[in-house]
C-alpha cells in the first residue's frame, strides 16, 4: 500500500468522523451525559485515524484491517444513533457512505459482509424492547436502499480490482519487455559482428556463381533466392546492431519536434506514393526533452513506417504533439504526476486484434512475413524506456486503425 492509498483511507475516515460528530452534536438535546459520549466518539475516531497513520503498509492491504475499519465505523454510527434515539433521522446516510466506501477494499465478498454488518447495526439501533422494530415503511425502505448501495459498491469493488490487475499485468509485461530488450541489446552486437562476415562470404560466392552459371536452367533462380535471403539476414543484423547501439545513447537537450519532422520528411515520398495524407497538430509550441535525438528519430521513423504500411491507400495518418501531466510508466499507481510530452501517431488502416496487440512489441514478432524483421517496434520501445519514457499501442480491432503513443518527460529548467 503506497502513500496515496493510505491517504485515501485517511481522508475517508476523517470525513466520516466529521459527519457523525456533527450529527451527534446537533441531536445532543435530551441525551444524558452528552459531553462524555461526544468525547467517547471523538476519542474513538481519533484513535482510528492514529491507527491508520501507524499501521504497517503490508497489513493495511489485508482484508482483516480493511474490513475492520468499516465495521468499526458501523459500530460508532450505531452508537450515535442509539444514544440520540434518532433512528429515523438523516444519520442513515452515514451507512450509505460506509457501504460506498467498501469499494476501496476492492473485494466483492468484503463489500457484502460489511453491508450485512451495517444493516444489522442499523436495525438493532431502532429496536425498542416494548414496541419491537420500527413500523414505518420509510425506515425499511432505507434498508432496501442500503442493499442497493451495497450491490453498487460491490460492482465498483470488482471493477476496481479488475482494473488494478490489468494495470499490474501491463506493468509486469513492460518490465519483462524491458529486460528482454536490454539483454538482447547487449548480446546483439557480438552476434551481429560474428555473423556478418560469413553472410558476406555467402553473398559474394552467390554473385560469382550467378555470373558463371547464371544461364544453367534453374540455377539462376536458386542463386537469386540465396541473394534475397542473405539480404534479409543482413537487414536483421543491421537492426540488431542498432539495437545494441541503444545501450550507448548520448544525452542532449533538444526539441522533440526536430526528429519528428525529420522522420516525416524521410517518409514523405512513400506516403505520397500511396496517397496517404498526414495531419499534424500541436507543433506550434516547443517540446524540450533530454536524450539522444538520433535514437528518438529512429523510434519515430519505425512507428511512422508501421503506420504507412498499415494505412489504406488514400488513407490518413494523424501525428499529434501535446503536453500532459502523468505518472511514469513504472509508477502506475502512485507518485505525483509530472509534465510529459505525448506524441501520438494514429492511422486508419488494418488495425490489430487482441492477440496481435499483446505481442506488438515482442522482439522478432511481425505480421509482415518476409518484409519485416520484427525488431522495429521492440527497438522503439527500448529507446523510449532508455529515455525514461514509454511507448503504448492501442487498437479497437482489426480494420479499425491503430494508435501509438510516445510519452517522454518534459524538460523543465530549475531556476537557481
């Protein structure tokens, strides 16, 4: 449990304390020894707030501690009702607040359990030894409302838990991808240099054989196939060498708009050939970042190339720059949001299904068969990670286009 999560519980408990104490003070007339009872409620709530501040973070995530907080609140709310003898008053709203707050536990079972305890406490406070339970329909209607709220809180708990699990899986996937790419980057240089020589020998010998025996039936086509495959292997090796260079990046202050413009200029001919229109937005204001402009140029170029290949003939690619405040990719559930620059590249092309989207950044994964090495997007992701940034892919499904979002910390000059 991080500081932000503890703070959420603390604020919730503080607001509930104010509500119950104000209710009790407002209905204090006719309550015997009201000052002592008010002090008891105040001391109990202060103790709960102190406990929230002192309890170990690991225990605060446990269901026993989380459930205990809300059961404790239900008991104190019931005491306030019992002492003031106002079971029909607006204090029942406190039970709504308690049940609604159980969504913080992110546990379906616990939400219903606390709702049961709160309902029992609410009914108990209205019990009169001589008259029995309250007969007014409005009182029981409120109990129904409590359970409706309990169901709503349970749904929120389930949704929050699934969202947390999804973010955690995404976080772990990013960490695994970063580790794999780092290891691949360190190994790629040695492997590429070791294979480059033999490949060159194969290509030269294929050229010689083609000149000598090119007219023999069937030989020319087979030698040409060897040349093509060697050329493809050399492309993969070049990508491996570039992946290795990522681990030795330089750091400079520059404007992100410059490498983006350079990449767009390099892609201009290919985009024009396929009549793909490019829409640019957000290039009016500077976008200062710290890093290696040549590497970021390569990352942007890889994504633009991917967008051009995926876009329909006569289609559209949208490129947008903007400043946002967000947390770092590795700090998905905590920390103070910081200024970032976001670059979005979106196309209206073939899109990605769920399986393709999940593997989009895996090394050597490609849907282009013989055309791609499968290292372009994984290299781009590694480049962004080396810049303390991130690269995310999204798509609404096959045939509905894709969107790639770069996120980089915005440089901020600190005045002395």
